[in-house]
């Protein structure tokens, strides 16, 4: 019996949660084979798709594994493990509260302090070191704790395979034709609907499809500023933003940023009085790398501060869909009444980075952005656009989000527990409520660029903190990618990092910069 789609979403979560409890209680032991998808669908009188979704949920929670030509089996437990409870209100299968949450403080490491210095505008020069680190972190033999690219285990590979196969068979005449800016209309319609969920009421013709969020950021900066102009940014800042500012010959003005509340509006106001800032570029929701979400009131105050000066905001909302609660925070653009917010996002962190599908809604700069897109990369892969549009339209994206929101919450908690367990005394750690990255501060003068090189020798990739600043701040910090399936090998990698950090700490001596 096939259930309605809305009922299916509840059913698969209930089935997954029930099976998770049976595994936790020992009814299914490690190594036991679970009922086949077809058999369980008959037993439960539900669709095969419902059971598939339930098993995919359990795979993401690292409770079961698929063995080719054999079926699904209970995995060996990982220590620590966490049970699951069903949140009936949100319809999301949830884990124990993330570490550092009010409901359960399972990690005792303090949050990093705020860097308080108001710097001068600076030319960015991280190109060579950033490219080298990114390249090394993506070597296939490494355990990738560096680049913020999710493991394929968390991505909807099978669903995309089915969608793309169908598109190639049935619509190949469309696939082989370029779609010029602003992009595929059916995709822009789907994105407009999704943006409405974050409070942004824009029409499809106010959206331009881009080659990922990185191109969206580049187009926005080119639309609002020229080489030599000053761009105010958070500190620490997203590596990709710094690279873009450098490539365009602009200057970065780092504004002190609180690890829980975001950019200091007081420091920004002071900076605006001293420097000819052309734009403010932010990652306000599940910030990269700090993980915070800027409070709604701060978002309103930011626009109130910038409106009289007609200074635009470039909002990077790349992680916005990855909240652990299922409650999406309204974007800054939701409060924009003057077209000053240029909103950027993509599916790189949620569906697949390799699709290279992003978008920008540029407010009063929209036409100029569309013009710049036409004469830069011309268009974005037609097949990728069609696949993302179909995935969003058929409900697959929403089901996928519910699975990875729960999975990433668990991954971040596991990583935080491991850092707390293995890293030196005096380590600090952020407490995100969305996304899948952590910002870790090491005590003393531990140089995480040295740690990066030593970790590579052990087959581990990390992102040193100095890449998140134009002024060489955060040399004792690192960003950690948690979107990697947790197992004994990963736990050992974190232990190895902690031991390497302890060795460096022993040789460096006195405390240095904190942030």
C-alpha cells in the first residue's frame, strides 16, 4: 500500500526511530542482518520508498551499513554512541542535544574569546598557502578534517543517480543545450519557493543561477566594488571570501566578531566612520568558521546602520538549510526593504558540491549581476540545474535535509567529544547549532600551520586558522570538518592531532595570541 507523501515522511522517521531503539536495546546485535526492504515494506504495509528512506536515515546515523548484493546489517558500535528520540512537533528524528546546548552540556571546553582589535584595511595575500592546503586536504588517501566538503556518505547519491538517469533518457535534447543567464526557469521557481521559507519574497526573475556560491560571491563583489575598494568582513572570515577579495584586488577590513552573536555592530559603526567601506560581506547563519547564527535583532540593526549610507550587504547563506532544529532562521535579506542585500547560496553543502549549482538574488544590483554572469562563465551546467530542480520539486530535497540535519548534529557532537577528550588542556571550542564545522583554539603559541604539516605526515588534513584572516591572526586555531562518517579511524585521527598539538605546545612555551 502506497502512502501519501506527507504521511510517508512521518512513517519513515517512526520506523527508523523504532529500529534505532531496537539496535540500542540489543534486539538487533552488531552483524545481524535486517529484514530486506521488500519484506519490511510488506510487514509494515508501507511503500518500498518509505523503508528505503528509513534505512538511509539509519545509515547516516552510523547504525547500519549496506553490503552489496547482500542487504543491510547492524554496524559495530562506535564509542561514544547516542540514542535517538522522535520530535513529533518538527517531524525530525533527533539525537541527544548537541554538545554545549543548554539541555545537555556534554563538552566542557570553553568557547573561544572574541578578537577585539579593529584592524586597518589590508590587501589579502593567502592565495598560495590556501590553494596548497586545499589541494593537500583533498588527497584521496587523507582523512579530510580540513575542507568543508561533506563525505559522499551524507549525500543523496542514489536519488541523484535516478534523477539524472531519467533526465538523460527522456530529456537529452534539453540537457545538451546551454541555458543562458539568469538560468533554468524551473530551478529559479524552486529556489524562489525555498527562499520564501527563509522570509525572502523574491520572484524567479530576481534570481541568477551561478556556478556555486563562490561565483555568486565574486559576481556580487564585482557588482558593488572596484579594485582597491574596502570590503568589511567578519574576523575570522570564510577562506573563499578572502580568496575572492584577493583575486579582485580589493582590501579586507576585519571587524571583531563574537563566536556566538556575530559581527560587532559597534566596531562596524566605528569602522564606517573611518574608512570608505563599499560593502559588508557576512556569513550570518551557521557561520564559517565560527558556527554562530546572528540574532534576528542584530540583523535588523545591521540594516538600520547601513541604510543611510547605502552600503550593500553580501549575505552568504550557504549553510542556512543545515540547522539541527528544523527551524530556519530568517535571512538578512528577509528584512531588506531597499534592495541593499545581495543574497548568495548554493547546494554545495546540502546536495553535492560537484554539481556546481548556486544562485544570487542581487536586489538593486540584479541587472548588473546578470550582465556580469553573461560575460564570465556564460552559464551553469544544464544537467545539474535540471537535476536540482527535480530533486527540489519532488520532495526529495526536504526528506534529505531532515536526514542530514540529524546526522550532522550527531557528527558535530562526536567530534566535539573527541576534541574534548584528546586535545591539550586550555583548548577552546565553538558550539554550533547547525552546519558541520568546528572552530578549535589551541593553547599557547601552538602554530596550526606547523600542525597541518605534521598532520599530513600522519594522513590527516586540517585547515590552519591563519587562512581565515588577512592579517595573520588565529595562528593557534584550526577549522575542523565534521561531515565525515565517524569510526575508529577518525577517532584515532583526532587523538593523533591532540598528541601532535601537545608536542608543539611543549616546545613553544608561553601563551600567545588568543581570539
